[in-house]
C-alpha cells in the first residue's frame, strides 16, 4: 500500500500530525486528504508538550508542512 | 470534500491563517484561493500573540508557506 | 480573481514582499511575475525594521520563498 | 540505479531517516515509498541523540521533509 | 520579460545569490540556469558579512533554496 | 550545459553536498542523481566544521533539501 493510500485508509480516524517548524502537533479526526497530503481535520486541537493548548476545530493543513502523521490508538 | 474544495467553500468568510516560520498569523476575508492554497486576503491583519500588530489590507499569500487555515467564528 | 491573476494585476506598481526566514522584506516595482510567484523587481530595496538597509536594484526572487506580497499605497 | 529505485530496493528493511528541522531521526521498517519519497514506516521509533525517545508505530512521513535515508545494518 | 527569461539573460555575468537559511551568500559567474532556477555557477565564492569566506569553484545550486539573485555591477 | 546535466556529469566522482538546515555537509561518491537532484551517495560521511563526524555509507538524499553540490578535487 503506497503512502498516499495508507493515509487515505485513515480517513474517519483520529490522527496525530507533526508540523514543520517548532514541532507543533495537531490531533483531530482526518476528514479528508489528497495526494499532496493536504489534510482536512475536524475537532482539531493544537498540542504543546503533549498537552492541549488550543481548540482549532475545522482546519486545513498544507501537505508540504506536514512532517509525519500517525493514527491514534482507539 | 477534499481539502482544496473545503478551502474553496470558505471564500467570502474571515479566516485565520498560520504561516511558516516564526508562527506569524494573518486574519482576513478569503477573497480567492487556488489549488496550491495560494490565498488572496482582503482587509488582512497580521497578529502577534493574538493581538493585531499591523494592517496589511489586500495581500497575496504563497500557499507553500501556509501551515494551516481555519474559518473564524462569525 | 485567482491569486495569480491578482498578483499579475500589480505589475508596474510598487510592492512590499516578505520573504521566508528571518522576515527580510523587499520593496520595489513589480516588473514581472509568473504562476510560481517568481518575481522580477526593479529599484528594489531590502528593509530591516521598516528602514532601508540595502539597495538591490534589479532582483529575481524565487516564488517558493515569498511569504506574502501586498501593494504599496501610492 | 536512480535514487528512487535505490530507495524502493530498501522496502522491507529497517531504515534510518533524518528529517528536516531540529534533526529528528526516525528508524523503522520501510513498508512503502513513492516517487516523492513519501514513506510508510512500521514499528517506527523517534530517536534523540541516538537514543529511542518515543514509539510511533505506523507512521507516514512527507517526502519533502526527509533529508536523508540510509539502510541500517542487519 | 518573465522572471525565468530575466535570469537567463544574466548567463555569462557575475551574479550575487542569497540562499535560504542563515543568509549565506554566493557570488560567481552564472554558467547556466533552468526554469526551476537551479544554477550552475563557476568561480563561485561563499561570502559572509560581505567578505569572501571560501572558494567553491564550480557549484550547482538547488533552485528552491535560492532566495534572490541580482546581477553584479561590472 | 544545464544544471541537471552538469550534475549528471559528476556521477562516479566524489562530491561535497551542503544540506539545508544547520548546514550539515556530506561527502561521498555520487552514484546516481535524478532531475530533482535526489542523490544516491556511496561511502558517504557527514562532516562538521570540516571534520568527519559520522560514516553513513550508502545514503539517499532528498533533492529539495540540497543547498549546493560541488565536485571535490581528486
């Protein structure tokens, strides 16, 4: 399964997303994703040091600024 | 709805845009957007620590330097 | 008007350009622009803290390193 | 063998991946890779100063944020 | 003249190139350039604070890491 | 000779590669390269302040994170 198919298989699940830069981390439900790894997350929170810092809600994330994505345990 | 369609659905609304780098934040009305997430904002302000720092007015933002976009509550 | 058309409408005008990195800022006349937001500026100056730091003259700017562009008041 | 073929030849092996930014390092089994060097790693760990810092498990890595990949000795 | 044509018109001339990151600066003769602004410079030097720091000679520069290019006075 | 042809002409030679970020430097034999400047190096070492820091061996380098490449004297 290619990486873009793997990520599409996560739609509907909660994911953990690490962004470029100062290692900000988002968590939310992956609502959609395209081949550039642009993401639409719903119910997203921004985390800092593993703690929720801010509720973002519905958010679009630009794929090139995503470092890594992994599914959260459910 | 793919991420690029989701963002197009926000045209005409106020959006919150986080840029790459030192986490600068813009807020303004999303006037247009293309598939690269290049944005045209009008009435845009630059924020720092949640406070308005500078009025930019009409501004073009390069999509690859956008980290995330979310709609503002109205 | 899509963002790339909006920027083309600024050709011939003085623009303010914020670059990636340590927030360096350029100002100059936008002589040409392509769909990647590569810019050709003439009579360009580099600014620091709102003050002219260095005259660059004719300069080519790589689009992916442009954060934002806005027209200057005339 | 072109670089993208070389990396495809590593599928199924443990790889060491250096990411952009603060030099974070991942190690895991390369489950799949595409031509953009997007990676799917399984059993992945995040390392800091050569020590395991965190178990990530299954993770998708965005190719443009990969600095280098090398196979681990087995 | 589009930005990529403008830069092609500089082939054979000495250019000043600012790179992404810690604002390293290169100067050399522009031997060739492509549409991605990948550059081949010959007789290139790396500068720091306007002083030559290191002779690089023949060097290939990746376009996406170029911030700006301007021709040197002759 | 376009930059991508110039770099292809270096296959089989030792090259010096400067990477984005904290100016890490690699040296190794250029085994293959593609048009994105993705590189396959063999016998690669990571350098710090001009000294060998770590033997990497066979390594794939992502082109967009390459700042510059120059051939080493032989």
